[in-house]
C-alpha cells in the first residue's frame, strides 16, 4: 500500500455518535444536579446568565416531557460554557458527602490544630496559602482558641476558628 492510501485510513472522523450522546447525557446530569442547588449556591457559581436563567426556568416546569426537553436545552447551554468541568467540581464542593467537601473540611481541621499547637509561625504559613485571610482577625481567633485549650474550657473558639479557616480555604480554592 502506498503512503497516500495509508493516510486515508488514518483520517480522524471525530467522536462517534454514541460518544456524543454519552457526553450530552453527562451534561444533562450536570444540569439535574444544578437544579438541586439553593439560590445562594447557584448565584456563587461562575456560569453564564443564560444558564442561570435556564436553571431557574426549569425549576418552574412540572410536566415530565417538558422538563426532559428543557434538560436537553440546559445540556446544550452547559456545552457552550467555558469550563463545564469547573462547574462540576464547584457543585461537588457544595454536597456535604462529596470528596472535595471532605478534603477541604480535613484541610481546615489540620490548619486549626496546627495553629492552636504551634501559633504564629503556622498563621504566617496559612496567610501564604490563603492571601485573602484577614491577618488580625485570624490571630485573634487563634489566640482565643489557644486560651480555651490551655484553660481546658470549651467556649466555642476552636469552632469559630475552624469556620473562618474553612471560609478562607473555600474562597482561595474557588479562584
């Protein structure tokens, strides 16, 4: 066989029809997951106004067939988004049982425990990790949590520190 004939057989025809259908169904599933988000969660996603409007509209549709068709439309709109994978990861982070949520939760716990045990050195490391964190507020939270540990009291300071860390970690990792 000549080289020209070999090139004809190696021509890429793109994804198969079945592959395109699987991808479209995956985008529709992502759309279904978006319907379960609260208004605040939906507002925090970096998605187009067209997609937000489609999600809000879909929540009002009660008829089964109309809802199915609208989910197809949502899948089509998601396909036009810049980064559908980023949207999927953000939705995963909202769900309490998700791996991303659990990872961030454990990360905040480790930072909190290190800050209480080691103090200002770890606060500086955290500021490098999350530059949006308020330094003075963080130092006050750490100081109060350390006092609780030293006095063997539980006034909730450790929990306040954890919540603040978790919020700063979420902000830093969503950017």
